């Protein structure tokens, strides 16, 4: 069973720019949001090495921010779960 089949809320495929923010706002990593739902997202990043388990994700298109927790990582792709509603 893959991640898509395990989800309660179906994600919508998107292609949006995003920013991963951590270390009290001192570190920012650009990413691409590949799919998105109210519960989480799939991100493409240059590298997942050095990224914390929890961070703020900013959707550059809408300006919304989410508290994101890493659910899985594979190479330059990772799935995150949101621990709150978008701000």
C-alpha cells in the first residue's frame, strides 16, 4: 500500500513554489509543492539532509503557512503532515 492509498483526505496535484523555514526563521530552503490537501503535502527539495522533523511551510502562491511534520523522505522528495490549519 502506498502513501496515496493510506490517506484519509485526497491530495490535489499542484505545482507551487514553497519555502521551508526553521531554526527560528534563520534558515530558509526553497521547495516545490507537488500535491496538497488540508492534512499534508508532498514536497520536492534540493536535499532533505539537514532538514528538521518539524518546520514551517509557506505556500508562496497563497501566502499560507503550515506547521509541517515529516512523515517520510525519499531522495529529494518528502511527505509532510500538517499539525494545524493554514494561517
